[in-house]
C-alpha cells in the first residue's frame, strides 16, 4: 500500500465527517450555511478506488471470481454489522433516529447494495446514509470483474465506454426509476479517472516532484473553494479536482517514497470504519450537547466549537476501536486460508 494513498483515505474520510457536522450543529442553533465541499471526500474515494482496482488486478487473468470474493470480504461484513446496528436502533428506540423509518424494501435494499428511496429523506440512500457510495462501489466492482474477462489492453476502454454510455443515457432519457436514475449518474466516471491514473502510474513517464505539489494544491483549493454542486456537473466540478489530488500524491510516490507516519496510516486503515460509523457518533454527540445546553448553557460560538471538536474526536476514537476490535479480526478470519489436513500417521 502506498503511504500517500493511506493519507488521502484519512483526509477524504475526515472531509466527509466535517461535512456531516452540519446536522448536529444545526440542532444547537447554527443558522449560517455549513460548508458543503467536505462531501468531495467521496469523489477522492471513487478516484482512489478506480486506481487501486487497476493496479491490484494488473496482469491477472481468470481472476474475476477471486476478485469478487475479495471485494465482498472487504466491504460486506462491517457494512452489514453497522446496518444491523442502525436497524436495531431504529426499531428499539425510533425517537433517537431523527431521519429514519422502518420500511421493508428500503431495509432489504440496504443489505443488498441496491438503490431505494429513503422513506423519510426521499433520496436514493440506504439505512446507513453514507452507504449510497458503496452502492456505486459495488456496481463498479461488478463491472470491473466482468472487464477482467477481457484482454488487459481492452479493459480500460471497455469500462470507460460502458460507464460513459450510461451517463449519456441518463442525460438523454432521464428517469424517476431508482435504478435508472442511480446507475446512469455521471459520478461513476470518477472511477474511470482512477483507472486512467493507474495506467499512467504503471506505464507513464515520471514527473518531477514539483508537479505533485502543484496538483495537490490546485486540487484541494478547487475542492474546498466550491460550495455545493449539482449532481449533473459534480464529475467535473469535484471529480476532476479529486483526480488532481490523487495524481499529485502518485507523482510524489513515483519520485520518492512518501515517509510513513504511523498515526495517519492507522487513520487511513480505519477510514472505512470511520466512514460507516461517524453518522451515528455525530448524532449521539450532538444530542448530548443539545441536552447539556439546557442545564449548562454556553455561548453559541463556544457550544458550536466544543460540539465540533468532541464529535470529530469521538468519531475518530470509535472508528479506530471498531477497526481494531471488529473490522481487522473479521478480515483476518475471512481471508485466512484453511490449513491442509495432515496426513494420517500409520
């Protein structure tokens, strides 16, 4: 694993956490618009995913089944655990779930990584709301697994044409059908950006380190300077800068290995857990602060700052704990190969 990509995973997940801080802070009375650009952490994840899929499957023929198994092992167990915890909370203490309602199809679709209308929000989001990105990831894995059946040189053009064709279809024939609306979104082209970067990383000419810093700075400035963007133009407004960020990290890696910093690597390792559990943690901390304000009122700016620091800190701590105590042992258990049985001794 390239260290710079671990750092980007940590940064991207923290961007999403900060983006979702807006909801608990609004319950404390925050009326100013909360920055929306943190949501672009998702776009960095999509580009990273495309890059990693090409690089890790390079030169592997007949690998489709193994690829599917590895992706399922990596994604499904922790997601199902968090989804089940969210469902249990919704059924046992619905008053604690501010934007949830039990709906049979929505719950089933959440477990199956299929798009379904949220019964309260009306958006194409699962029970664990950030999981909408995993629905795209799983679809991309499905398509890439099929592409692995093609000759190596044909894989990237084939998947690029397929996803571009879906995006064009969604633009020419817009539909309210959840499946058509979801799978024809142009945001999936961000996976192609990552695939292209993977091809450059393996075969393209190296660039001077200065270009890496330039790409990183330009990409992050562009992402953070923009407010909310329309879904139709997101692939351009956030997807291209996200690709620049990943490209900058890769330029630095090719020029000189990036120094390993243990804390950032750990946060990168725990980024999937952080992405899944942060919503529940932010909500819980926000509700604690709402009740505290009744008994121990603080000036609004101080309350916002204290809540933000505590919420982000708690999300990080819980995510690392989940990663170390649940995710990592599960991955080790499910990835272990059964030992060959010993021959019977005479």
